[in-house]
C-alpha cells in the first residue's frame, strides 16, 4: 500500500531539501548531523512523513538557518511561528535602538550604517551621510522614495558605480556576500530579485582577486576626492526576534592615511559648525 503524500509535507520537504543543497550536504549527511535515520530523512523530504514540531526545530538548528527561515519551515509544516517579528519601532526594541545609537556615534568620524537583510539603509551616522552625499549628491532617504538600498546604489551606473575604481573586486565581494545570504534564504523573493538585478549585465567572475590586501577595499574617486575603505560587520549576538536578527551594522574604516584625513577633517568641520 502506497502512503499518501500530503501537500503540507511536500512543501516542507522541498524547503528542507533547498537548505540542505545550499550547504552542499547530502541527505545522508543531514540525517547523520541531526541524528535521525536516513530513511526517516528521506520520508520527510519526499512528503511521505509529516514532521513533528520538535523535528522541524531540530532540523532548523542542524541546518543553522536563522529565525525567519525557522519560522518558514514551521509554517510549511503546518505549525505556528516560534519567533516574533516585531516592527523596528516596537517598544520592546528600545534596547536595540540604544545599542545601535551608541555604535553609530562611537564610529565617528568614520562611517557606520544600520542595514536590514536586503541592504536597505535604516540609519546612518554623520560620516556616512557625508560619504553618500559626496558620491550620490542627494539626501540619503527621501521619504517618497523609501530607504536607500546600498547594493543598488553600488551597482547603479548613475549612482556610486561611476566612482568605483576597483569595480571587478567590489562586484565579486558584494555578489559573494549576497550569495551567502541567498543560500540561507532560498525562498525569499525580495532577495532573489535583488540578486538577479545586480547580476544582470555583469560578467561572470572567477573569484575574488585583490592586490594582496587582507580585506576587500572599496576604492572611490570623484574629482580630487579619493577614498579607500574596508568594512567590519556587527550583528546581534543572541537574537530572539526575527527583526533583531536581520539587523547588521556596517562600519567603514579608512584603508589609507588620505582617507583617514578626509573623514577627520570633515568631522572637525561639522563639530565646529561649518558646512562641508
């Protein structure tokens, strides 16, 4: 007798298979890591077995996926979400806001920005505002246009793209970072659209090639202004909320003395009340 394949179980199994393949794992390897039988793992992926809530969470932990993806697995298996997704302005997010404000302020005179999972700019310190004003020539986030997306700004020929000296290096670094994010969220249509948009028209690169520096550098040049920057990422250490987990603070640091001076002199002028 053939066991009935449930649509809910099939949807769950397909999502598990997508996460597993994104990590390059075989079905047997996932079963071994989760300490379940290979037969049971096969039945879960094909939809011949319905997972318990505990099994869904076990596989999610084993796969190392984030809280939003864990909620999606639960939903596909017919269960309620386990983790909240509060609005950023929710009262419960106040400690997060305080931490972000402190980090952005402490990063001065160098740039720092708060980003969501798809690189939308949520907040920026004064140095970042000056950087974007210099190379975009417009306010950071006009209300009627929504938040600035840093990936789109970097790849837009009319945006920062025209001022990037080392375009090939930046392309590869950004696309590899996007690919890692997409691998963790194979079903996210917004992220997939972003990746497709930035890949369009770009040549296929063989890998990240640098001049021997230990980090990827963003090299910008506009007229007499030439800056070299690298980034450091900060995330919430032990998030229990989907929104909190998806926040990233990107801090930019000067990669040479000239860039260091440009930011320090600009910050000093702002403190002195001058227009930069």
